[in-house]
C-alpha cells in the first residue's frame, strides 16, 4: 500500500519526518485547545480564528471548490501561500506545525498536486495523489543548482494534503 510506503519514506528522510500546517502564532492557543479545525468546523463550533490566513479571494475559491471542510497541510516548510499571507499581512508571525504522518489514516484525505483552491488543480484520492507525488525531489538529496530540480521543487512545495474537518492536537508534534 502506497500510504505505508510513504510513511516509511518519511521515517527515513534526512530532512522531513512529518507533514506541516502553517498558521499564525496567534492561533496556537486555540489549536492547543481544539486541534486544527477547517473553516466550516470552526464555524460550526463557533470558534473564532484569531488570525485567518486566507483572504476573501481564497475563501471564495475554497467555497467554490468545496474545500471549506478541509484542513490544508503541506509537505515542506516553504509553502508559497504562507509567504503570500505574510506579504499581505494576514500572517504576521508564521509557524509551521509538524503533523504526524498518522493523519493520513483519516477517512477522506485528499491530495492536490498544486495549490488546492487554484482553478484547474485536481483533488485526488490519497493513494492516487501519493503515486503522482515527486518523492525524489522532496525526500532525497538532489543537485539544488540544477534549474530543473529547482522547478520540480517549487512545484511540489505547492502541493497540499486535505484532511476533513479537524486534526486533533495529539497529531501535532510540537504545539507551543
């Protein structure tokens, strides 16, 4: 099963041993108490997010693509949306929270091989998405000076894992 193979790759990776969720540090007290909630789940529980990372456009795009009930994770600590949220002032004090790979066992997890709410980005079932993921550039030593390797890395840094509803606090490896 590809999920078990992926967990083995993470366990043996010299750099990344987890998945990541980026947020503003202002959200950490709520995350410690409730876990990481989707926008829909936070609304249902009437929990206000101190520093939402998305802007009106991204919230509309999430709604349009049916993504409001997913928590977004990334494969690296260099997701371009975190950078953009910082530039726009939506995330003033970013924090990448490491998430246990066990989250992949959650029912209904999807993968987007690009920014999930971008037009044209397909949402794939977990196994299909992992089969298409560029493991080599993510988890092995490559020639970072090679422009093709740099292009591949930029592409895989945009990929997202979508977890339905919530990520419980016990799956967050560090929660300061």
